[in-house]
């Protein structure tokens, strides 16, 4: 989070799961930037598990790599705790978090249409799959200014080949100055140059 404090824009997390990352970003924003009311946190998830898998995802032998895999039924729970978070922050009358329920591959166009002023300081990709990762990169990277960050949660992970394939096709691994997140053996990030 500290890498984007001086970068204008919002945070987009694709793959909310239980909401731990989403709510962490919200709390960091409240701690480090309590008056930064235009930085929003958007969380995309089906909340129903994986949609149909692409051929690029099928080389994985992980049992959960199937339609409905990794289902986190956390939507209603998050809708209840977001107002509690809002009650305990400065400028609480201005919404900070928005959940977008659905397949990111199908939701991003409408989201951009509804948010024409969107600038992205951090794009956190944790959908694990080829198609939503590819769609997000194709449609959202142009909204990231220099100094903005893209985080890849499953890059180089054998259970999630689709993420690496999508990054290779859309951006090219060799075009990114990737760094490993210090707290993770898997996640990597790139600062846009």
C-alpha cells in the first residue's frame, strides 16, 4: 500500500474471496490517508466460485480447478461489515468500498462505463484464471499512471497457469520489472514505468 500513497487513483481487487485484502486496503487507506476521499476500493468477485475455465487453465491438476471451485460465499457478510467499517472512519459519509458481483470478464466494460473518471493506483489480480486476468489487463492497464502498481497473486504458480499465460500474452513477462512481495512466496508486483 505504501508504494501507492503518492499515486493518484483507486484500488481494484479482482478476486475478493473472503474480503481480507479488500478490507485491509480499506483500513490502510483510513490509517495512512484518512482524508483521501477520492481513493475508492473496488472489489470484483463472482462470490460463486470459478466461472467456466478456459483451456489455458486446464493444465492444472488441482482439484479445485473446476467450475464453482474456490467458492467464497462472502458477499452478504461483506455487505454487512462495510457499513461497520464506514462508521469508524473519517469522512464516513462518503462511500469508500464498492463490491462488483459477477464474472470480471463480463463486468469490466459496464464498470468502466459507469466510472469514466477512473484512475487506478493499484490493480490487484487474484482471480487465478486466464480469461478474467486477460480481460482485466486489456481493459484496465491503460488507466494505471506511471508509479501505479499491478500485483499478480498467482504468477508462476503451477496450479494457476492461466494467470501467467494472460500476462505473457497481454503485457509480456519480460516487459515487467517484477518484484516478489516480501510477505508472500507467490505474489509479485510491477510498478508501471
